[in-house]
C-alpha cells in the first residue's frame, strides 16, 4: 500500500489485491504469484523485475491516478526485457486497491 494509507484501510487493500488476482486467474488464465514487500514500490518492482533468475515476467500495474505513473513509476517505463500492462480505473469509480501485482508468465 502507498505511504500515507491509514492502517485501518490496509487489510481492505490486500483483500482487493487477492480478489483481483483470483479474477485474473479465472478470467484470463494468468498464472500469478502474489508477494507483499516493503519499500518504495517502483524501486522494489524494478529490483524484482531485474532478477536474472526469473526472466519471463510481466508486471500488471493498477492505478487510479494517471499522475502517479509519472511521479512514482517512471523508471518502470524504460526499455527492458519484461512486459508491462497498465490497468487504469479512474479514482471516482475505483475502490481502494493495492497498487501493484507481479506475475510470472508460464
């Protein structure tokens, strides 16, 4: 969860992430792994995606604010060996969600 999210809202964000994961598996047939990590999201994702042990990865990045793409995730849009999909749902219609999902493509 992003910094500044109240503690009371954190379980809801994790539950939403797990629900989105289940939907992606059921509807799209994606094989996914869900991990909780600490630190700056973009830096942690970049480090994880650069891992030579797991080269066939796809990042699915969910956002409710397009401005946060530039502010927080610009480093993920550099040329790389991984696939990236951005899922946008406007904040007015979005429920609070965890921001990132990392999946291994099989």
